[in-house]
């Protein structure tokens, strides 16, 4: 048996995991910004 599947698997993990975590973080930041805009007093000061 050759060692190439283990090397390819290691590269998939090394590139895939940070990529997935980065995409998830981007979605969380976008959602947090939307929630902040809904409750931000400084932006809603002129509306009330």
C-alpha cells in the first residue's frame, strides 16, 4: 500500500477545516452585524 492517500488526506484536512471554519465565521459575523443594526442606539437616534 502506498502512502499517497494519507498525504492527500492530510492536505484535505489542513485546507478544508480552516476553509469551513472561515466560511462559518463569515456567516456569523454577517448575522451579528444584522442584529447589532437592529438594536444600535446610535443609528436609531433620529427615528424615534
